[in-house]
């Protein structure tokens, strides 16, 4: 018998995380806290990071309080049986050295067997990880969510909320930090309070800068705040890329110090103060005047005044007068004593405390000395309260308090789960218990002929089959089905319309032809333009009233005709805008009367010409009809007839404002109801009759001598007029919504413009451009 050897696969992280702090418990809260600043180039994920990186870190002593705040919160909860009874909390804290790399590594490690990095494998491990707290850097929060949301794992972040590209990710992430927009509004109020309208801004990431320009810059501009520059902090690099970083830093320094702004907004994160101190201290130049170096730094709440060991001797004069937004915090009872009792010799599980102690007190432990050279030996009995605030604060900071609250949020969520129970009167009996805890393969089978009709569908009976067997049909347009298995769809209320799924009703939008929309602006422009042209033509004729061409065409009728056309153009303005009682009463009547006067003037002019030539025949009885009296009679008679029709219309059934609920599916059209359609078409019919008579008379007079005859132009103008209004009727009936009004306005403008252009263009041409033809000799010669 052959016995195959057993091979054990060894799994190890290519770059282990050496700074960890673990405390056992029934339930474990994990945390990724940024506490170590690495001196290394950016991770490209093209090759494994070198292990030499582990020796090139600097400890952020100020951030050690974040770890202590979490440990203190867990200690308080475990000592308070009123929060979690019979359950103890533990924690697993680690730091992310190389931002993206270590965050992904830790996220997977927390879900693996303890101390064994095997993604998606957890065996012989009784630890129950219930939530992960991460921050404070935006990228830490985003990278953590990218991995853990796939596992639907609860996360609490205490840093700046990142831009989530997946809406589902937000379901598993709780932000303890307020939204960015609230802080920007606070900065805006601060700038306005001090009257600082000329400012600059520095962001940490390019995406933050672009998002500010796209979404928030307008908010500042509207209140009169102007930005001289909006720049990014250079990314801190080392080794071969350090020269490039210093070159970018120098450019930024020149921009800041070369600007005339006093207030500079620093929209950055917790470690950005490290980069800022490098730029302002190392790159300080004597060729820049001292008054330009004096800046008021306005720092966002994400920042904390932290530093690394090498910056202890740097000047902090640049912070004099700086303003910083603060995260809410308060002093906690017992937190000072908790910190004072922590010493490296007693906290063996704390993987951070020895490195913190060495950097904070600038000493070395005797066990770490190999060559015998050490300026100062750590005793382990040093006092935290003796440290300056720039190294470590013993009062509770904003980020620390946020972590403290995050731990309590997890604890209270667990307590709510423990205490959840059925409401009174909803107890499980044996039958309900069996039904509630059924497995998926134990669900109750359905015995039906066909599936129920979904929302938006109704039943359709199938001939030859029983009533319980039916098909489903889509609701017809204008109807909905908001329940399953409806016998028939039903219509929405008049002021609502079906949605696309035809399973709900949405409110209709109110619409009418406005002065602000492009169509309304175009029609108003055309109307006003032709009104001005009519007034100009009237002015030309009045100025040249004693010339032969004006006298020969009955100048009094010409003046009345031009005034009528001017009013016809202007009356179209009554059709635009929200309909009201006055507009509805006036617009059709004004249009009908002004157009009738215009047509009567044309008819009078043509009739006088015809009668004048008939009166030249010997023994003609037409001489007594030739003169102004005849023309005035025609105009007055036509006016009275049309005025009487409009008066009767307004008396018996006047137009009124109305709402058209039915012509447009998704719109309520505000319009003028004509009241009596018969009277409306009577007005149009009378104008049609006048047009026909005028066209006939002008056609008969077309062969009269040219010197006194404008019948040819009147004939052509009547052809244009008839063409417009013949096409108006079918177009009017086939158009829906606010465009019905636009069709009538266009018809009025087109027909009036036809009359104006065809009749008066030749005369204006002679009066203005050919005055030599506007002489009595020329008329007699012709």
C-alpha cells in the first residue's frame, strides 16, 4: 500500500503588518487607524513591496490617542452590564502603512483565520468580527469599502466621506463625519463675516479640487468670494522621486507667497499639516517680502496639528492667527486616568506603545540597542502629561471622540438586536414557528392556472377556458393598474397621468405659451418688429403726404389701413402669457375688429378706383358715388358689422380662462375657451367674406391704367391672405397644447405681413429710392 506524503501549504503575507493591538472578546470590533508615516515611494502594484520599507517609518505620536479612545470605549462597555449583558467586546486594531496596499491587506486579513492570511478562508477561529472602524483618510475609507462591501460587512468611518461610485456600497458604510458641503458653508460664512472676498485654496487630492470647482465654487462666487488660486499639495515622495516632489512643492510655494491673498483655505486631511510644514519651513525664501508670507490659514475639521519627529524643531509661527474648524468633542470621565496608567512594560498586547514611547520621549529601550550608543534610555515610567501638545494631547481630540462614539454605536446596535422581540399579541405558536422557520425547499406550493397579472396589466379572459385561467394584457394608454390581478385598468384623475410602467399616477405639469420660452420670444420679436415697420411706413407716408403717389391712393384710407395693421401685429401679444379673464375677452375680438378694418380699407380703396374709371364714361351715374363719403361708408359699415358680431359674442357666451386636461397626456394646458365656437367662426367667416369681395373687386380692376391702380398688388396680397387662413383651419384642428395658440399667432402675423409687404413695398420703394418717379409729370406721362 502506497501512502502519499502530506504537504502543508504555507500562506504568508508578502509584507506583514507589524503594528497591531488585539484584545479578545466574545465579539470583536476591528479598526484600521492611520498612525504610521512611511518614507517610501508610491506603491504601483507592479511588484511586491520590499521588506526594507518596514524600517523606514515615522510614528505619528499625535494619532496614538485614536487607539486609546477605542480601547477606553471597549473597557467602559464591558464594565457596564446595562449595555451588553453576558457579552464581552474585544478589538483588533492595525495601522495601514502603505495606504492602498495595507488597507486591502487588512480588510482581507480581518476576514481570515487569525494570524493567517488566507483570503475567503476562516477555520478553527472562534472570533466573531462584527464591524470595522476605519479612517481618518478618505482613501482609507474608500479602499476599505471597496473590499468589505462585497462581503456586506458593516463599516464605520471616522474620516472624510469619500465619493462612493457604487450606491450599494453606501448601504454598509456609516459616516461619523459630517458631509463636506456643511463645512464649506461654514467656511463661506466665516469669509463673509470677516469680509475676506479674495482668497486661495489648497486641496490634498486633485479629485477634491475638481469636485469643489464643479459643485461648490459657484456657491462662493454667488456671494462675491473670488479665488486667486486653487492648487493641490504635492504628494510626499522619497528616494528617486523626492526631487520631483520638491520641484512641485517649490512651485506651490511660489504661487502661495506670490499671491496677494491673505486668507488661504486648506481643504486637506490629518497628515497634510506634515507636508505644509515641510513646504513653509524648508522652502522659505528671503526674496519674498515678509508681508506676503503673512497668511491666515483656514483649516478644515479633518486636519489635526500633528508632526513627525524630524519636525520638532520647525517653527510654527506660520500658524499664528490660523483658524481651524473643529470636530465635536468633550472630556470623558476616567479617560485621563486610563491614559496615565499605560506603560510599555505592562501593555504587552499593545503593538503601538513601544514605538510611540520612543518617538514621543525621544529615547530608546535598552533591549533595542545593539551598538551601545544611545543618547537617552527609555525607562518606561515617563509621564504622558509631560509631553507638549504638538507631540501628544491628553485631552480628548475630535477624531478620538468620533472613534469613541463609533464603538458605542456598534454596542447599542448589538443591544437593539439582543432586545428585539415581537410586539404584544404577536407570539409564535407551534404552527407559526414551523411556517416562519421554513427552509427554501419547504415553501408552500402554489396551485393556480397561471401567474398573477403584475402591476400595469389587467386580466384578459381566454375564450373556451374557465374564469380562473386568463392572460394578462398591458394597460391601454391613459390607464393604470396599481394592484395585481385587476380585472380591468382604470384611468388616472384628470390632473394626473400614468407613469411609464402604467402602475402609478403622476401629477401633470401646467403649461402655456410664455414670454420666456424660445417660441414665445420669437413670436414677440416678430410682432414688435412688424409693428415698428408699420409705424415707420406710416411715418414715411405722413412725411410725404403731399406727393402724387400718396395722394393718388387715398391717403386717409392708407393711414387707417396702416394703423389697423399696426394694431393687428400688437394684438398677438394678448395670445402670449398665462390666460386671464381680460386677455380671453379681448384677444379674439381685437383681432377680428382690427383685421376687418384693414380689409375694409383695402376694399374701399379698390372700389373707389373702379368707380372712378366707370364715372369717366359719358352719362355715367357713378359720379355721385365717387369720393371720400363712399370710402368712409364702406369702412364704417364693415366696422359696425364686425363690432356687432363681437358684442353679441361677448354678451351671450364670452371666452373665459380654462384648463385643457385631455389633449396632452402629461400636461395641463392653460387656454382661453372661446365660449361659443359658432361665434368664433362667424368672426372668421365675415373676414373671409370681406377677403373674397376684396379679391374679386381687385381682380376686376387689375387692367386699369397703372398710374392710379394698385389692384395688382392688392390681388396678390389677397392671395397671400387667403392661403394663410385656408391652411389655418386644418392646422388649428390638428395641433394640440400650447402650439394651438402659436398657430393662430403665426397666421395673424403672416397674413398682416403679407398685406403690409405686398401693398406698401412698391410705394416705399418709389418714395425713398426713386423720388424722380414720384412726380406729377411722371404720372401724367404714364
